[in-house]
């Protein structure tokens, strides 16, 4: 794949710093400025430079500016956009780090991790970064060190695959979460940052409105993360169809997303173990939390847990639990045994799941590992 990046500078009333940022960025590639309805005529100061300027008639938000940039990048035949803020906090001299990264991994989103050792970094920025980092990990299981950084590189195809609703600052959170759900990898890149003295800073982040938008977005994303329906995984060839009914195809798709046979096996074993336990109405939530925390494939764990849907696995557990208590299997199915003695059956389900759960998990884990290992060897041997 021939990488063709476009450097994008969204700007809104940053006329004092825009020209300097743009001139320095031009040393590393083609530059596009999206003037999001500025009222300070800032973009007029760069009209003489060899770059492209697109204007919004009114202020639509940073997210919409990036979406407009993606549309323009398509017209120009580009493959990636690299966004850098216009306020002078980012150093265009860090652009080669992004250019090298997307050459090596063109399907990855790269996020600049700002060096916060600068004594001028406001406490609100440090808190906001930690807050957003925490929620990204809850929602996706991915650990990034600077979710709020605006210095990023996006594969252009993401804007076709991922459907977003936010148009302002919250967009930068939304697109990371939904891209991760779609199967794209997110990675940090170390960058420097400059925070001027407080009296010299120009920020258009509305403390009330934008924080409310981000909080509401995080609420929606977190609720969706716990819904027991796997997220659609984007795959150019297989259309992202992952299902326990088609294990070989599903494993091949997951392996193409840089999953390893061992990680898939562990995720499947956990899905089977938790699916066997009598966690009524809590199986999916437990799997999402566990796999997310340990950065395992949630979609694998959820897919395998579908094998435990009643009545087969719960019935087997009850039979084993009943045998452990009474040295004989339960053969009578009646209102008495399944209704009036429901608590006894639940207790037997617990006992049986403690025996069968680890056994089933081991069988599933070993099976997935063998299948994934075989597929991976085949893919590695296949001519490119």
C-alpha cells in the first residue's frame, strides 16, 4: 500500500499562531487548513503559502472540521490524514514520527502522547487526560496514555467504516472508541508539547458544554460496551462476520487483526468458563469486564459463551451437581423437582458448574489454540 498522507490543521480563531504552525508543517508534506468559521481572519494570513484552505461559513466544531478534512483528502487521493492543532502546543517537527509509523502500520490509528513534564501544564489538562484514558480502557480494553491529544494519524478508510454522531471536541473520543470496536489498532507515539503561560493561552474548549457532551458520550459508549452483542468487526474480505457457527472463518478474521492463538484460546476459555457459571443475566457483562481488563478478545469470549445458552449446559451442570449430592442422576422432571425445589436445582447448578466449567474451558481453549495455530501457520506460509 502506497501511503499518501495529508497534514490537516483545524483552526478556529488561532490567527496569531497559525502561520508559524503551517510553515513548519509544510516541511514534511502537503498541508490542508480547515478554517472552522474563524472571526479573526486568521486563515487570510496563510493565503500566500503553498497549501490548501477550506472554510466553514460558521463554527461547526473540531469534529466536523476533521470530517471535512477527510472528505477533501479523498478528493486529493490521499490515504491518511494527520491532524495537528493550530494553537502552537504541538511541534510540527514531530511529524516524521507519524509519517514513519503509518508507513510501517498503515491500518493503525496513532495518537500523540504529550510529554506533560512541562511545568506550565494546567492541572485540568492532566485530570482530563487521566479521565479520558480511564473510560477508553473501560469501553474498549485498550490502554492509551493520552486520549485527549489532537495530534493524530488516521487511515482515511476509517471515516467510511466508523459512524460517528459528535461534531465537536467529543468527536475525538468517539472515533477512537468506535474504531477500536471495529477492530482497528490504537497506538501511542511520544511527542513534545508546549503550554504557554496562562495569560497567553487561547482555548475554545467550553468547560461546561464540552464537558457535558463528553460525559454524555461516555455514558452512551459505556452502556453500549456492556450490551451483550458483539461489535461489528471491519474486514475488507470477510465483511466482519464472526460467529461460533463458523469457527474457522472467524478465527482467520481475528488472527488478521494481530490476535495470537494463545490470546484467542484464553479468551475462549474464559468465555466458556463464565458462560457455564450460573451468573444469571450477568454472563456478558462479566466476560466484557474480564476480557477488557486483560486486553483479551471480547468478541471471542462472547461468541464462545453462546455455546452455554440454556438448556444444555445448565442441565448438564445440574445433573453433575445432583450426582455429587445424591450419588445418582436426576431423572424426574416435574413441577416438584423444577419448581418447588428450584433452589436445590440452583445449588446443584453451582456445584456442577465448578466441575464442568474448568473442564469445558480447557477443552474449548485447547481446541481454539490448535485451530488458530493451524490457521496462522497456513496464513504465514501463504504467498503474499
